[in-house]
C-alpha cells in the first residue's frame, strides 16, 4: 500500500511532462488527461484513508498534498499560471475532494473545503469550474455551516454584465442545481440554500438590465437561477411554504415584486419559457404578509427595497396600471 501511495502521490504532484499538451488553450482538462488523473486521485485518496486510521494522520496527509502547490510555486496570479501548475492544481483539487468524500469526517471535510475554495483556485478561470464542482461534491456530506459556505462561494462566481462569462455562469448554475437535487431530503441545509439562492438572484437581476428582446438561449439571471430555485422548492426538505419566518417571507415578497415589475410574469415570451416553474413557485410560496405585520401597505410597499433600488416613477405608474384591474377594490391603496 505504501508503494501505491508513493506512486499515486508522485503522479498527482509531479505528473509526466507528456501530459503538458493535454490541456487546451484555456487550460481545461481534456478527456485523455481526465482518464489518467481521476483514477490516480481516487487511488491516492483511498490508500491514504486506509493507511491513516485517525483524523490527525489524515489531516497531516492533506497538508502534505497541499504543500505540493507551494513547492511548485502555485500562488502566482492566475494569468501567470503555467500549464504545469494548472495541471498540478487540478490533481490536488481532485485528490482532496475524493479524500473528503471517502473519509466522511466533519473536520476533514471543513479543511478540504477551505483548501478547494482558496483564492488561488476560485480566482483562476482555468480552475474555478473544477473547484466549484469538487466543492459541491463534498457539500453533500458537509455540516450545515460548511455547506452554506460552499453555496456562498459558488454563488459568488455567478456574475452578469460587462465581461460576464456565460460558460462559467451556466456551469455554476448546473452544479448548484445538481447539488440541490442531491441534498433534497436535508432539511438542515435546504432552506438556507434556498434563501441564499433567492437573495443572490434578486441582487444579480436588479443589477442587470432587461434585454430588449427575450432570447431562449441567452444566459441571464433568470435562466441560471430559476432551475436552482425550482429544484429547491420541490425538495422534500423545503417547508418554507408552511412555516416561514418574517425574513423568509420578506425575501419571497421581494422576489415576486421584482418578477412583476420586470415583466417576467406578464411578457408572453417569458411565460412560455418559464410558466411551469412560475406555477410551482407560486404554489410553494408562503403568504406574503407575516401575521406579525402592522400597517403593511404603508411600511412594506412604500419602502420596499426592490422598488427603491431600481424603478422610476414612470415604471411604478405602469405597474399600478397593470395591477389596477386585478385588485380594483384596492385601487386607491395602490
């Protein structure tokens, strides 16, 4: 076993130069390299777990593996990373992720997540997708607070506007949707996951101008976040519709205000694309006024943060006009 560990560790931290050409121009791992690296990382993680019978030895082994990055000077700005340093970083990320999934220990998982989500990985365009994917794989066995940190790190990588990376946004969205499916029964994490995602969607969407014309294949906050939100409200562990706190109700209310004001619920193109998801979200929404609310029309509608942050008097006038036929008996309040 020691000989296997030595061989796998050498391959992970000092891969053969012949693999240098197995990274494409953007530093992404090709199919051939993946076939070679994944077994080595899994073998190394398995042998380390079997040989190290206690947590301290596992943690020590993790630090030894991570120190290979310092030896190879992997701390430089992302732009300065060579193919070799990118390759070694990928190997270490994969090995750490495999080890955490095999060992299933809270302390080890927390340590691995802190390493995988280190700035040297998360800030590198060539490594961020793999880092987020591996962190999400570990998240399924993580304690609630570590899980929330992983979700937060993934959500921070979703950015829109000038210079946005559509591929990275799509990848992060798919990873988080898969993670939502994998933790569907964990009530201890589903609700925090949902609230973090809904909050991130509102902030991202408010800061992103509405496209002049709907495009089904466009990468937008709505197209990235909506599948995650839909998966979470459909999860077994979701119960906000039945027992919501005032903060959760406020978050839902901001979400629906934003959806209405943006026209996502009235424009035929958006309804055709996302109508079924809208129906599920509506069915899973709590009552949008908490029982403890007092003088709701004056305090919540007048000072709602969504309306204050984004919309002009003209926009609000159009909104009032659209709502008037629906709530004609309350038109004076609008």
